C-alpha cells in the first residue's frame, strides 16, 4: 500500500519527465540515418524510457490509480512482463512458475488492470504461505458451452482465455475462499498489505466481460481461474507516416515547458498549425485573438490559474464547435476526471509516445 501511495503521489511529475525523455529520443531516432552509429545508443534511451513507463504502471497497480484504457493485448506477454516484479513481491521463499499458452492469448482489456489481477492474487498467495511455497500461473484457450457454465451466475458461453493461478497453501477454507469472491470483509486479512481483496479481482474480471472461479482443497492449496473473453484478432494499426499526418489548427495548453515544446514540435512536424499557451487564461486570450479556425484544443486537466475543464467550457461558448482532447499526468481517477462532465471523455495520459498523441489528436478532430 505504501509503495502504491508513493507511486501515485509522484506519478504526475514522473510522467512529465518520461514524456519528454521518450519523445525526444523518438525524434532523434527519426532524424538519424539507419546506419548512424548514434542510433543504437539513442534506441537504448528510448527502450529505457519504455521500461520505466511499464514499471510505473506496475507500481500503480498496487494503488488502483491507473486509468482504464482497454486494448487488444496478449495475456501471455502481460504475464511475462510482470513476472520479474512478481518474484520480488512474493519473496525468495516462494517459487514462481509460469506456463503460458504457446499461441497468442489475445484479450481486450486494460493492461494495468490485468497486472493488478495478477499482482493481487500473488500477494494473496504470499499472505497464505508465510513459510514459503509454490505459485503457478498458466494460461489456456477454452470454449465454454451451456453445459460448462454455472447457471446461477452471470457466466456466458463463448471463447475465453483462462488464466489459472494456483498456490499450495497448507491451510485452506473453501467456504471462506468462495465467500471472498463477493464479500470484501472476508478477505481483509489476506489484503492488509495492499488494501485489495479477491472481490477486486472479481470486479476487474467482470468489468472486462469475464468472471472468476475459485476452489480450495485441504492439503492441496487454492486455485483461482480468471476467464476473460478472447479477442477475435489483434486490431490492425496503420503505422505509416501518412496515416499519422494531419491538418488544421491545434491549441496546445500545457504548464510544463518541456512537455509543451515537445508536443508542439511533434504536431508541427506532422502537418498541424500550432498555437501554444502555458495555462488556461493565456490559452483563452490566444483563442479569442486568433482570427482563423481552431479545430482542437489539446489541454492539460490540472493547471495553475485556470484548469483545462473550465478553459474548454469557455472556449466552446466563444468558439462553438471546437473539439477538445484532455491530457493529464495524474494517475488518480478522481484528479484525472475532476470537473469533466463525463468520465468517458477522451483523456490522453502521460507519458505518451508521439504515435499515440498523433492518433488521438486525429481522432478527436475527426470525431
């Protein structure tokens, strides 16, 4: 819990730094010839930035502060990515084994929420095996028909990726394990260290269209099966430079100078006309003074003097039809959506890569 609180507290500043590091590394790589000797060095900087971003997401899984952003992902890759962190979490006395499906196990879910499921079950197992033991995580592709589902539950037939998490805890209570799927109080003991419980795992699975089953047998340990709907195919993405090019005028509002300069440069080099401002008041004045069209305001949510939500409200009155895309380095949902009329409003979360920035800007203008 302390690690999660610390990670959430520093996320804003850390995400601003990561946006700048990754962004300028990407720009440098694009400017270098394929055989330039400096290219590999800068590529390592970019990769280190990506690893730092991944680590931040994994730490934030403890605090439940990351904003859900579902995408098509391979559950096998997600397990492999978090395994090194898991080994540190469960300690040296517990052996970790992973047996992932040979073929891709595509699901449509939020990567951080999936990490949270895995992390929470690992912490749960660690609390139940204070003297050490064995933790196994495996994946399989399954087809469930009417005969395979529990009719009294909300389970549905279909194609699923099943993730099975098994431990060999010696003391098991099947009734308590099953009750824990629905009652947060029943798993309070296991979740003291993170504030999380099995109901959280159930909630995440349900939110992503899946469900959880649990079983325990004296002397054999406990088993948790997470069923998540299988994605039919990986979403195709056009990564060509042409697909990322755009046009129109974008008003960029960002109080962090390095992030603002980087964002403006990326947009200009991709064909956009860019106006920039350091806060909401400056942005509003620039918009009023500008004689031409402004297709989009790209604004941070939390800023000094005037925040992004109030700015957009004023701009939509002064310039009806202007589109908005919010940006934030905060990982806390309460801060992220502070004042937004709808939590479904598109939010670009830092740290972001140039490609994601350009895709979301293009989609916001088109939408």
